[in-house]
C-alpha cells in the first residue's frame, strides 16, 4: 500500500483531525505521545501472570460479569465534535516516519488485528486476515433498532456486504461465513462495521457496543476468548492500587496482548475508545487456560484518569492460518 507524498499528507491530516476531535470528548490526562501506537508500558513488573487449566464451558454457562456502560467524560465541555467515520487501520503505524509502508501481512503477524488508536465504535474499520469460507462471529449490543452493516474488503476481490440483525437490542452473537471468493489463503483485509438509525431521511450513528469479533476456524464457534474480567471498579494508582484482569481461551493462539482503552460516550450516541496502553502476553495462550495479570493504571508509564476497558487480542500468523479473535470486557475500571 504505497502512497504518494500527497496521499501521505492527506492521511496525516486525517489522523490529526481525528485525534483533535476526540480530545474535545475524552479526558486526555496522560495522553499517548503522537505518532506512537500499541504503546509498551513504561512501568516494570507488568508482565507477571498466572495460568490455570479450567474445564471448557458453554457460552450459556459463562457469566458476562458486572456490565457497565461508558458515561460522558467527566471533563466534557464545549461543542460536540465527531471523530472521522470509516477509519481504516493505523495510518501512523503505516506511514509515520517511514519512506515506504511496511507489508500489511508482516504487521498483522507481529501485532495482530489493527484497530485505530482512536475510533467511533458505531462506525469503524479494522485490518485483519480474511479467507474464503472462514466462519466469523461478532458479539455486540444495541440500544435501539438500527441498520448495522458489516463490510469486508480485500484487494482484488469484490467487497462483501452483510446486514447484521439490528432488531435484537440485547447483547448477542451473530455468526456468518466469509464468501469463497476471498480465496483459499488468508490475506489482509479491512473489516468495517457501521450502525445507523433505522429511519427514513437523515440517519445518525447509534449506540453500538462491541464485545468481541473474530474470524477463522480457531477463532469461531462462539468467540474463543471469553470469561474476560477486569476489576475492581475503581483504583487509585497513587495509593499503589492496580486493576486485575483474566481471560479464558478455547483454542491455542501463538500470540496475544492486552490493550487498555479509555472510553467516553456521546449523549445518546456512540462510544469513543482511545488506546492508552498495551501489554504483550509473552507466552503462548493454550486451550482451556485461564490467563491472569494486572494493570498499574498508567499509560506508557504516565498517570491517566477516567473510565477504562480492556481488550484482549489473540491470533496466529498468516503461515499458520491467520485466525484471530478479540474480546472486550463488559466491566469498566475507573482510574482516579
């Protein structure tokens, strides 16, 4: 994906506008330095984790935890501004400081599914592997009847458009199969999800909360990363308090990471996540293991405040199939 100088400048402008808009919404204390993505925590002792074998459970047997909905940011003031819609994967990762963009497949192998550093959960795109006849699952929740459209685009392939059920307002999982035309080999693709009001005339983004998404035989039955817990509800890092997290896997994944997102919400509208920290899971995630660790409540070693959610991403490299799964915690942790 080699861009001309004009394209690079335009992409940089998009990133600048998106970031500037979101600063009006989010409490940006401890914001990440510009031009950096998937930041490695600066504090030490953050890779400690424990693992235990637990018996497999059906989805119906697994509690989702104490679900909490993001509120408006505490320091929100001034006019509302909207982040750009249809954001593709991270321009700063692909373009920042480099004369030639790296191979997207190499990025996916090393870093896993690519979410933008800041995005609108009701209208966003991610970059991940796709393959013909792959199963796919999406775990989400709506607050009102909506038009929810999934799009999968891959170079040289006719895009795939799929209407998700916008009438089910409870949290639920929807499964589908990626068409055979996407080929017999996993290749990078762009997955987009858009939730809009189901009305005649002007439409607006609706509240759509994503709890998980995955593609590939290893990633789908139901979501293969589950039982994700993030607690307690409030921590004060200055008092040496920290948040613990744990998750269970139904399959083996060679790579995984825990991402920490600051979340805010527009009134009666979308959730806006902003990534502040990432912790690599050093060891292979094994089937039926319970992995647990903790977060110090900091972003790149610096203080942060606000509401936070954890997202676990697990994947295998393209040569091993390219399967991937992500899960987001139903619980929120407030850092004071």
